[in-house]
DNA sequence: ATCTCGTTTGTTATCGATAACTCATAAATC
DNA sequence: GATTTATGAGTTATCGATAACAAACGAGAT
């Protein structure tokens, strides 16, 4: 029993000149068939302990690294998933991504990442490119438009599809995220409760981000319903950063004097806006009230506590990851994924 | 010539019950062989315009999405790359990731993303898992330790390997990033020029992040060389966030009274430190000078301009992406990738 | 001693594409 | 008109694994 290289082992092809170690190499070294190695390494099938030990030893000493691409092709099912978000560097998305990764990694799922830069055309191409990798699931931001054709393709290819960051939409794929209509309403109610009559919304990358657009419309609509008009200062091309907040706030001050409250697209832009307001001699919140969105400022500011609305990106990521796992297991996530909005009254309103 | 379905087309296997459209389906629809379709869709080989048109039409109407996994297996070369970073949500890494993606996406390279959470063991496993996907390249942070065995494996598998965020290391794989030794020196010089004698370094996740460790040592070493001692307030478990900056600064004030200057691990922690210092009645910079690292604060603060050292993450990402493309093309990047450090004197020193 | 059975291991056929040839056919050369 | 040369398109063999089924084997049952 000392020599286990059985002489009736099938004649496996000689190792290729490439230095890659394959299942066949391990099988030859352990004196078994490739199938046995495959079973042992994946923990399926019933293989005797001694054989297992021999195979593990052979795999270890050869430095075998399985080829999961080949495995996926053969098994017609991959442990790969894709995440497509508008912006990797945006704090809210990077937090969700990190959260998603932590849970999915535990389930041995690998993630492809792609960024659509808020461009529907890029989004469309990315979907196509990602589907070419035959992922088991696709997590997309609902904020970017995608054609019905792309949606159909995703469905036809049997990819578990979860939309994030858009809790309003219904009817489409499983979706998880905050309600932006609700967010706009919260901001409007707050400004109304403070008795403001002349307010503004400041945004960027207008028209590309459906979620921000919905927030804006909800905000303006609610203000109008309360009898107040909203100045909309937006720009199609400026990025959603502090500097754009500065620029657009300057533009607002020039165009609409006497504004009493500003609701910004996000915290970064609100921070920029505060710089401009303070530099221009406005007192906040006495002269102008300022409100942000996303809550990312709470980590970064020192004395200022921006009034803002936050969502728990980490929790959202975990919920989405769980939904994905459910979908992959063939179950459909029973309860809708809720993503609450938390209002933070700071010292800017 | 109206009917192009040639009757002597080879008998292709009947479409499987699965609804996936394969190259063979397109070939059958266009009345050609799979090889011809493959050539046309990849733009290789010489195929007549009419045949091409027919094939594109067939692919389009069938909604064909190529299986790049199968393609990679067959061609023994993939258009997949892997990025392994300590923290996806960390601003500096997410910016680099975004930058990398933008350039590599143009080259039709897809990215796997993985996060090691600063844990060498996780890093090791991630490397293994990522290599199982047979990427063409692997971009890793040099800040996390990985065993020589892992390095050897990466080399043996012929994966283009680029280390980021660590410009000090030499001898290993191609690496790109700022010099943390230099960063520590800059901070020390600044404090020395201001005439400070009692200074401190505040860090978190000590021992895990080799880069931060090198910064700390360089800083303390330079201060000592100038005749000043450095109090090291660090914690192994606290995350590198503003709140940890608050906590550790409180700890510092309790333990080492009379500190004149604090160099923080990053801007976020410095922001937290400023909160604590101001709340405790210290005047900054009159009583205590504060310095951060990474420059992420410059986007987020309002009146405070933190003295900090920044690097251009976007440029670093582009440089690394270009280096990867060079390596994949078989060339080795001629010039070393430099990543300058920019010193910003704000109003906290 | 024969037979059924359960445990272990091996065989065969794919998975969906691509590399490297080979084979027609029509144009070009002498 | 015969031979050479480009082209355009098809054949065959893999790539590295896995599914599904088949076979060998010793153990207990009859």
C-alpha cells in the first residue's frame, strides 16, 4: 500500500509545456482520475479518507490552483457576480460595494465591478459586457436608465437581477434602496415647518441620475403644494462635488436673491454651498438654511453639523447580498427590502 | 442569392433546451461555420463583407451574447483582471479603483474586485481565489503583507503583477505609489521648522498597514534625529475613521500633556482629532498644530483647511493602468512610476 | 458459493469558444 | 491553357473542468 500510483490508471495526456498545473496533473500525481480529484476538491461525492489525503497532498505540493473559468463553463453555472454602479468613488456606492463584497465573499462569490459614469449608453454597453462573463447575478443601480431590451436580455440569460439605490420603482426587478420621493418630501416638510417661502434645489449631472431627479421633483412638488416656489439650479455637466456646490450656489445668489433655504443634491455639494454662503457673508442658519442628502458629511465636518438625510449603506449592501443569495437559491426574497431614511437636524437649519 | 442558408453546411448539434444562444446558433442562422462567426465577431481573419453582414444580422436578431469565459479558456488568455485592495470604501482606494476602471474598461478589460480588510490572511486567500479566475493581471496594494509563496505563485502563473500605494519598496513586482518614508519626513520637517519639540503620531489598525507603519516610523525617526521625541498613540483594532481620531486624541491628551503637534494617519482621523481638541478648549494652531495625510479633507471641510499631504489618486490609477497594459503587451514599463506627494499648508499648523 | 448492495472510483460526453491547419475557388502569372 | 497565389471558409483538436452514468469491489444475505 506504500505505492499508490496504480498501474492501471488511464493514460492521461502528458503535461503541456505551459507550467500551469491542472486537475490532470494532480490526478496523475495522486494516482487517481481527474474526476476523483474534482470531487475531493469540491467536497462532493464519497471518496475514502486515504484517497482524499493523498489528493490534498498532491494538490498542495504541486501548488494547484483550480481554474474556475473552466469549472464554470463545465458546470454551466458560475460563482461570479457583477456589480454595475454609476460611480465607484462616490462614498455611498463605495460603502454599498464594500458591504456587498463582505457578505458575498463569504459565500465564495467573486465580483466583477463596472462603473457607468451616469451614462445610459455606457450602462447599456457595460450590461452587455458583463453578461458576456456569464455572471450568476447582476446588481445594478436603478438610478441609471437602461433600455427595456437590456432588461429583457438580463432576464433571458437567467441572471439574478437586483436593483439598488432606488426604492421607489416597482414592477421591475427586485429592488432595494431608499425612496427618493420620500426624501424630497422630508426636506420639503422640514423647510415648510421652519416657515420658509423662498427655497432652492441645487443639483448636478441633471437628467442622468434618475434618483436625484426624483428627489428634486418630489421636493419642488411638495413645496409647491405648500404654496412655496422652488428655484432649481442645476447643471448637466458639473460633477456632484463640493466645488460644484460652490459654483452653483454663487449662481443661485446672483439669480435669486432672498433665498431662505437650499436643499442640495448631496452633502458634498452642500458643504461647497456652505463655503460660498459663509464667504458671501450669509449667516447659516439665520439667513439661509442648508440641507444635504446622504449623510456622508457627518464623518467629515468639524464644527458644522449639516442637516441631512442619511441611509445606512452598509445595511443596504447586506440586504442586497442576502437577496442575491436567495435569488440564486431559486427562492424569491419574500419581504421587500426596506431602506429607511434618517433625518438629522444639525446646525445648518 | 436571396437564400444564403447553404445546404452543405455541416450538421451542427441541435440547440440545447437551454435558451442560451451560442456561436453555433448564430452560425446555423447565418449558414456558416462557427469559426467564421468567431472570426467576424472578433474582427480577426479575412471574411467577405456580405458574409460579415449576414453574421452580424444573425447575431443581432438572435440576441447573441458571447461567452467570454469559454473564449478565455479556449484562447488560453483572458481579458480579465483583478484588483485587490485593503478597503473599497476608503476614499483613496476608491478613487484609484475608479481611475483604473476608466482606462482598463476602454481596453475591454473586465475587473474583479476584492477587499482584504487589511488582513494578511484574507489577503492570502483572496490572492488564491483571484488566481483561480485566471486573470491576465493582478493589481494589489503593497501595504498588506503577503507571503513569499503567494508572490511566487503569482509569478509562476504568469500574471502581470503591479503593486500600488507603496512607492518605497523595491526589488519586488512593478510598484507604484507615494513614498511613505518621504511623507513622514515631510511631516517631521514641517513640525521641526515650526519649532515643535513635543509631538505625537496618531494611528489606527496598527501593524496591518505597512505603509502607514512606514510613515509613522519615518516621522518618529526624523523627529528623533532632530532631537524631538514622538508620542505614538495607536490602536490595533480601531478603524481609521474620524471617530477613532476623537478617541485616540482624547487618550493622547490624558497621557501626554503639553503636546505641540500631532501627525495623524489620515485626514479623517485628523478631522476627528480637531473635534476633540476644539471641544477640549485647545486652540488650533496656536496651542496644537495638526496635520493629516491623503488630502481627502480638502473636499469636505468648510472653514478649516487641514495641513495635509496629498497624492493624486486619479493619476496614480491611470499610471498603473498603463503599466498593466504595457506588461500585458509583453513590454516591461521602462520608467518607474512616480507618485509625487504634495504638501498643503492649511490653517491647522 | 451465489447474489444483491452500497461504497469508491473511472469513463464518456460536453460546455462554448479559439488556434492552427486544410481545402476550395477565383484571380493572377507565364 | 497550366500553374501559382491570394482569399474566404471549414475541420479538427483542445482548453480545464464537471455531470451523468458505469464499473469494480468487498461485505453481508441467502
